[in-house]
């Protein structure tokens, strides 16, 4: 996870070094060598994801220091990455907030049994009916066909049955620890608010699209409240992508370690070009595409 960039970029190596010094464990060793059971722990996984993305961005700017995006967005935890990329948060403050967020959510899920369900192929009014009948809540609007539901375990089990009965192409429980982006996470939101009060936010270098509104954050003073609300609000990912397309974005870049956002964008709109940065060779592809668009 991120090793190929690390091996070729001194800027990338510096990010891992700074993160390890701040977090108190060797982030690079954990990302590259595991063990998997340690890497998948919430308190290790979320900082590792954050660092991997920021390190890949550092590798990109090392190659193309003048390249700047029209706007950035990050899904759920990725919103902290986007804000760090836009210099609204210092890197170490981003690490602090990632840790505080994961700790608050882990504490919350330990006391509130929740689950999440990905539903594919139901119309919005049918999704709404499933939520009303089951008590589940919409947590992620990912694509025109995919909505993730969140709620108590019993509600999600009922929602899974109802979705299948109503003709869903797929209804699949997610391997997550709780009911994220739902009202069950209110204790986590309250805890995170206390942590976020310690951080100073700075003017955005370029627009960041909020998960809560699907629109650009107008003022850096809005950021704390939006980040707290995000924990209990649905992620408006499809509206966020449609905003960027309407604003003129022709090339979308996904930072590692996954390709899920690229796949979702293609289901939202197949016109924009996409590059998922999985290895250093993808940087050359990105730079070539950026000249075309």
C-alpha cells in the first residue's frame, strides 16, 4: 500500500517519516508489510489511508509542482485528506483529526450495535420506502444505482429483506463495525466536536466539496461544523461529482490506495477522463492527460 511511490519519491518518504514520528509507530512498515490484522484495526487503518493518499500527492507535486486541481473531494474519511490537500489543515493537524475521529467512532460503535447495507438497482422512491419500513437511514449516495443504508442491526436486516423483495439487483451487508453516517453516531459527533475545537483552520487553496452539502465549502469557518455534521449525515458523493463536472472538471484523479471512486464516477458520468494513481507509472499517464484536457 503505497510502497511503489515511496521507493521512487523523496517527498513521499518524508511524509511517511513525519507521520511515523507523530503517530509513534512505523507507518511505512505497517502499510508495506502489515500484518494485515494490525493494518485493518480502525486506529491504524484510518491514519494509514490518510498518509498513503497525502504521500502519493506529494509524489505527484514532486513531478509537477505547478499542477493544481479545479476542486477536490474525499468520501467520508477522505474529506480530511481533501482539506489537508487544500491546505485548510496542517498535515499533523490532519493526523490528529483522523485519530480523534477514528477513536470517537470506535468508542461509539462499541456501545451501539449498527450495520450498513449497500443496495444496488432501486429507484430513489423505493429506497425511501425501504428506509421508512425498516428504520434504516441513507448513509451514502454513491451513484445513481448505489445507495448505502445505515442503522441498527435489526433495521439493516429488515432493509436487506425488503430491498430484495422490491427488486434490488444486489443488497449486501458491508464489513464495517457500525452504523456510520447515521444518527446512531451522535455520541461520536459530540466527541469529535471537542477535538476539532483545538484545531486552527486556514483559507482553502482551492475548492473542497463538502460531503454534507455536495457543494464547495464557502468559508474556512464552516469547516468544523461540516466535519462534525458529516459523522451523522449522508455522504452526497454523486451530487459532489456532478457539481465538479458541471464546474468544468474533465479529468478526475483518484489517489491511492483504492480504485473504488474511479469506478463509481464511471457509473455517474462516463464522459470525464479518469486516472487512478496506483503506481508511479500512473503519474506519467496523468501528466499526459492533463496536457490533453
